[in-house]
């Protein structure tokens, strides 16, 4: 565990030197900010009309848009995690240090995860302010469940990105492989789920979008938690296996 | 201590090293010498646990490299061929990171001590990206020395250093080699000669010779070689020498000198000098040419090519 932390904290600090990480943080916060302004419009309508045409929620202004942004941001954040070490030769240092392969992969993933959590903490301002403005306050249960969904969703997608980064020497290959996998999980597996009733259980379960939106409505269901946690575990496991295969060439 | 038995590594269908068996003991500095692609880096990567061998095994610091990789890695300091550095870190930050990975009990003391050894104390707070190539090489070396490893494996440790630093680094290695095991690779034959207690000459993945630098030299010197230089025209000199008893393989060199060989037991030089002068040449120089390790190396690597 100590080694995981050593790797993660180096990685975390590295994000604060990385332009890509700043762009990601900027885009997430900007999008949330713009959507927040639209929500304020709805708050203003309330003062004139006496009811909310669209009740402001954390899901609409922060959680859903951020999750959508992560489809592109997560591959950008994870693409260099291990590819870059391979390219610069530092992987040889890490793979000959007294460090298990899984500790390296989990540490890398954790560094990225902690960085994005830092960005998410900043977005908490929005639900807090909304809660003050809206009478009688926003739906706290849905907000908490929504944030939990966002965090689990992010953990899972970053793990997938980490896995591809340990498979590819080229960052851009890692980026696109990750992006394609996300698009599959977010949209494409939803189609057969609707079209083929026999397989709908299976494809429906793979559908990340469905799990995310169901949690955002305030329902914390075990099947959703299991989905995101097992996706995370699979990503980290595949990443570790990829490193081991790399040793064998 | 390093003990390798039958190490073989295939990259796909290409065999990089074949059946390498060798030892390096505590207090010994062993040099890997070989041309590009000989398999030096491959062997070192196997010994340090970076990748497993296809066949064979090895013990490093008393542990099996495959079964007890973590124990081996704890006890080995490794300087890879491409110096593994993070340019965005400071020298201190980088060594602290390595100290943390190695769970060192008092990292700051050990870092200070190591920086002192490699002469980088002043640059401790500087970013690695701002260092010269030689300084980076020394930071890489610091990383390998940091935890006072029992076994030190250095892949071309003096490459890219200026002559003064080369001397310094060789002194560091020699100092460390007194108590611990050092395996280093190099293309520089004089380095192997100066630093190593024993040299393994590698060619195309095989060990073609193994001995102390002195013994290698002696063993391969089947004949003494000498060179004779006269003032002015050396026409006919080669023919003259060829007639002297005991003189073999006479060759006129493009620079005007004449090279010849003779059996180690019978020195023909007095006779050669006499006859040269009697024939009316102005003798300038007559000296022995030792076979350098360089030539031994070329000789060995050429022979093994033919035998393949
Ligand atoms: N990752 C790899 N994939 C495929 N072949 C490789 C790989 N690394 C090395 N080889 C091959 O293995 C052989 C030995 O290479 P190695 O790097 O061990 O040589 P070396 O003695 O270190 O050479 P140099 O003096 O140039 O550093 C070479 O033929 C090389 O082409
Ligand atoms: Mg090499």
C-alpha cells in the first residue's frame, strides 16, 4: 500500500505541471459554471412566476455534464500514465524497483483519480449555492447519490484508461482506444439492449449511461455500485496483466 | 554475488543471448565487453528482474531472479542504458521518490551522502531538465547507489561524461567494488582494463572469452610484434628483414615503418638493428608493440564470427 501511495502522490503532483490537466479542469469548471448560470435563470423565473419551470438540480448543472466531459477528459488524463514511462525509459526503473506490478498500476490510477476528485471538490460550490437560492432547497438525496455516481463512474473510466495506457507505447493510441471503449459503454451497448430482447439483460447491464442516470435520480442500487466497482477492478487487472505481458514481450 | 547459469533470451525468433554462464563475486568488478547488439543490456535486464530469461536462471545476492524477484530488486542498484529520469522533478525530489519506493529508513541522510559521492550536492534543488547530460548520468548513478546495494549493475556508466568525470566515476566504481559486487558494461576497452578485475567478452550473445585483463592479453599474445622505422626511403627494407632468421610476417606499413613478428622466446631485435644499419639505413626506432585489449577484442569477435 505504501508503494501505491508513493506512485500516486508523484503522479498527483505531476498533474499540476501538466497543461492537459489544466485544460481538463478548466473545461469541466467552465461548463459547470455556464450551466449554473442557466439554472440561475430558472431561479429568477421562480421569483416572477411563483414556480420552477425546470427545478434546478446538481445533476443538471454539474453531474451529468461533468460525466459527459469525462468521456474525453479521462482518456486525455490517463493516456500518458504508463505510455510515457515506457517512452522515456523510466518504466525500466519502476519495473526493477521493489514494487509489484499491480502497485504501479493502481498507484498510477489513484494519482489520476485524486487529481480529478480535487476538481470535483471545487464543483461542490454549485450545489451549495443552488441549495441557498432555491426554496425549499435542492434534493439533497439525489445530489449525494449523483456525486457518488459521478465518482464511481470516473473511477471506472480512469481504470479503463490506465489499462490502455499500459498496453500502448504510444499515447495517442492509448487515447483513442480508451475513447472508443467509452463510446461503446456509453452509447453503443444501449442499442442491442433495446433491439434484442433476449440479450437486453446482458447489454443493458454493460450500459454505463443507464447506471449513471439511474443513480443520479437518487436511487443508490447495489447493481449500479457493483457495475462501477467491477469495471474499475477489471481495468486495473487488465492494466497489471498488460505490464506483465510487456515484461515477456 | 551474481551467478548466472545457462541464460538464454529470445526476442520472438531472434536469439539475443545464448547459454550464458558466469559468476561475479563479492568484492569483484566484472566487465561486460562487447560490440553493439552483443547482448549486454539484455543480460543486465534479466539479472535486474526487468524481464525473465527464456531459459536458464540466475542468483543475485543469494536470491533467485525469477522466484524471489522482489528480494533481488531490493539488493540491486541498477543504472539502465537510457538513464531513467523525470525531467520535471528536482534532483532531490527524484532521489526522495526512489528512497520512498525502497522504504529507506532515513532517506535524507542517504540522499545527502549519495549526492556527495556523485558530486551533485550543489544541484540538489535544481530541476533535472536543466542538467547537462553528464550530470544526468550522475543522478542516474546516484539512484543506483542510493540504498547501498549489495550488487551494482551499471549499463555503460561512463558514457557521455567528460574525461575528468570519467575518472571520477571510475574511482567511485572501484571504491564500491572493494566490498560489493559490480557488473558493468562498456565499449571502452581501456575502461575495462583499468576498472575491472575480470572481463567477459561477449559477442553475438555468447561469451567468447573470460579472464583478467592481464591474462587475456598474455594468453592471446602468441607472438611478439615489433616495428622498425628508418629515416627516408625504406625501399627494400622489408625484403632485407624477411631474410633474417626468426623474423616472420614482415609487412611494410603505409607510414614508412616496417612491422614484423617473432617468437616470444627468441628476441631478434639486436640482429635486426645490426643488419639494418649495415645495409646503410638510418635507424630511427625499433620498438615492441603490445597487443592491446582492443586488438584482442577485435580478434576474438572476428574469430567467433568465422566459427559461426
Ligand atoms: N526489445 C527488443 N526486442 C527485440 N529485439 C531486441 C530487443 N532488445 C534487444 N534486442 C536484440 O537483442 C540483441 C542484443 O541487444 P542488447 O541491447 O542486449 O545489446 P547490447 O550488447 O546492449 O548492445 P549495445 O552495445 O548497442 O548497447 C540485439 O540483436 C538486439 O537487436
Ligand atoms: Mg546495451
